[in-house]
């Protein structure tokens, strides 16, 4: 008869395995608890920081009730003004200012006119020598020409009327000197009328307002000061320097 084999070692192995599994489970649980505690601590610190920020903001900024009371006090001290009253006040101020400016400029309006025409006020980003500017300078040239023609006609009439021969030689000499001066001035005006006619022809052809030598824009201010100008400032100064050197 064979003896029965004992199975005690297998039972020991299973017991060891259960103990090891329990230890590992305890370690996992311990790690999880540690993680949860750390998460709770971080959450508490974040919450504490937020509450500290809120308390600091509340201390720095007054409460809504305090602000409302301050606004109510200011509005009670200054009663509200209607919009219509404000508009009327601003209109009155602007009207008074314009009236004062008109009264101050009454004496200088006649001096500012260019042959009876108001100066041109150029706008921002306006094209040079557009239709308005051409019409403006055409009116100036026409008015200037009419003034010169009227002066010539007036001198002719005065010369025809003053045909009296004075018996005194001194009076005759003064009369002749006055007539010669008048004729010289009228001759200059006659040449100027020709120049004005030439500039009007340039204006009609579309070449007015540009320098004859370099082709640069002459400028509105210079043309208003001298409507018959055909050279820019730089070219004109160079010509004057050359003339002085030639002399």
C-alpha cells in the first residue's frame, strides 16, 4: 500500500499570495489617500487665496451703497440741466463769438480782398488747380484787367479835358511833368494788360499754376499775391541772383 501525499506546501503558497495581494492593496489605498489629501490641501490654498483677493478688493473699492449715496449727493447739489437749455446756451455763445469776429474784421475785410474777390480757402486733400481754383483765378484776372482798363480810360478823359494852356511857364511845366508821369504809368499798365491776357490764355489751355522752367506747382498763395506769376519761388530767386550778377 502507498502512503498518501501531503498537500500542505500548496496551501502555504496560496496563503503567501493572499498576504502579498493584501499588502499591495494597502499600499495603493495609502497612495490614493495621500493624493486626495494633497488635492484637498491645494484646493484649500486656492480657496484661501481667492478669499484674500476678494477681501482686498472689497476693502479697496467702496460698496455699491456708498457709491450710490455719493452720486445722489452730487446730483442733489447740482440740479440736472435740460438738453435744450444746453443747446441754446452753446448757440448763443457761438453767435456772440461770430459777431465779435465780424466786428473785429470789419476794417480789414477790404484789405484782405484781392481785386474785390475774397481769397481762396483750400480744403484738405484738394486737387491742385481744380475747377474751383481755375474759376477763382480767372475772376481775379478779369477783375484786375477791368481795373486797369478803367484807369486807362480815366487818364484819356482827363488828358482830353485838361487842354488849357497856362500863361505861367511854371504851371505849364508842372502840367507837362504830370502828364508824362501819367503816360508812363499808363504804358506800364498797358504792358500789364498784355501779360494778363497771356495768363488768361494759359489758364484756358490748362497750363496755369505750374512753373515754366521746372514744372513744379507755383502755389495758391503765390498766385494770389501775383496772379501773373509764371515761375516758382526757387526759379524766381535764381533769376534775380543771375540778374544781380550780370549787373
